[in-house]
């Protein structure tokens, strides 16, 4: 459960950074819908990556957990 919490934090942080980098010059009234759209896309991308990884690493059950955890850490640190 802890890895999902840290993944969720990474997704939210990525959305916040994306908003600040790309839309910081926009009026503050536009930030809320933009943030939710960026956040939604980040969640969807994360789910898509997790689904693909489970398909790929499903063939290697003894190494699956370790590989998935390593990839989640790498993917979460990219700020997606």
C-alpha cells in the first residue's frame, strides 16, 4: 500500500510542476481546471504504464515484484 501512496504523491507533484512550468503565466482563474486536467492525464498515464508492465512481467512471476517496484521508482522520479 505504501508504494501506491508514494506513486500518488509523485503524480500530484508532477501535475503541480507541469502546471507551474507550462501555465504559470495564465490567470489564476484558469489554474484549477488546468490542474485537474493535468492530474487526470497523469493518473491515466500511470495506470496505462502499470497495465503494460503487468502484461510484460506477468510471464516472470519470481522477478515481477522486484522489477515492477524498480520501474515504478524510475517512472515516478521523472515527474510524469
